[in-house]
C-alpha cells in the first residue's frame, strides 16, 4: 500500500524574499508473510517565492510553473496554499 501527502513547510525569509518549500512525503508498506515492511521518503516538490505582491512557483528541478499547474498536479495542496497566501485564489484561477 502507499500513502502520499503534499504539504507546505515553514516559510523562511532571505533578503526580503519569502521562500516556502512544498514537500511530498511518501509512505509505502507491505505485509509479506506476516512481516510488515515500511519505506518512507520526503522530497522537495515546489518552492513558492513570494516578493510582494507576486508569488512565483518553481518545481524542484528549477522550472517555473503556474499556480494552476500546481493545483492540477496536487489538488489537495490548494487549501494549504490559499490559507498561507490569501491573494492566491485570484492568481490561481
């Protein structure tokens, strides 16, 4: 079985720019003959770069993408992003 969670981490400010990492956590487990094996990993997914009034989104690879792409790739993250960045709904539609 597998469970995946995408979440916003704590924001950091560097030289007047607010950086918010978004990470993907994956937990995989299997029951093999009465023994349960687990594997877990966390990896960066996106980086939100906020310099008022703009918010830009970068993939972990460095490619800039739109908020709409993030919402379509990770539908569950929209609420967390809107909560942290109240101006995003207008930009993400």
